[in-house]
C-alpha cells in the first residue's frame, strides 16, 4: 500500500521520535489513526504535565485531515475558556496555510486587498 506523505504538527507537547514514527505509519483507517493519535497525545500530556495539546495530521497534497485531536489536562487547574492563550482553531489555520503553500495555490508574496480593512469571503469577515 502506497503511503501518503503526512504533515504532522504537534503543539504544546513533544512526542518522542519513535511515537511520531508510529503515527506516520498508521494509515489503515481514519478511526484507527484517530484513536492512536489520541492515545499518544494523552500519554504525553500526562508525562510532561502539559496544560493541553493539539495534533493535526493532514495529507498536504489533498488537504484531507487524517486525524485531529485536541486534549486538555484536567488536573492542570487551567480553565480553557478563560485562561487559554490561543483559540483552538489557531493550529487549524496554520495547517491549512501550510497545505495551500505546499500545493502551490498561494505563495508567501501574495497580497489580498481588504479595501477598507475588511473583506467578506462567503460570509466570513476577513479583517486586516
């Protein structure tokens, strides 16, 4: 079975190389991959006593999300809605940007004219 190249982004927690290598080779089904990523992330959040962690595995050629996990260490005492520094979607934006860059659909020198500082894109307001 030919494997797709996967882009793996880990934030807030570090996963050792052997665990990361296991994740990249698990592509049988999205459900199985999702469970494995969840297990690895959960283990490492506890191991490192991290506040939270996010993992997104995406096929950069197709943009298909293979697995996406966002976990919180409930023993940390942090209230995510109040004290978390970034929105849960911040990592997703980064992954999406990397995918379109890799596909050549945009390049870092592209500009968007937001006219008066705001641009409506299919109901979503882009602010400059």
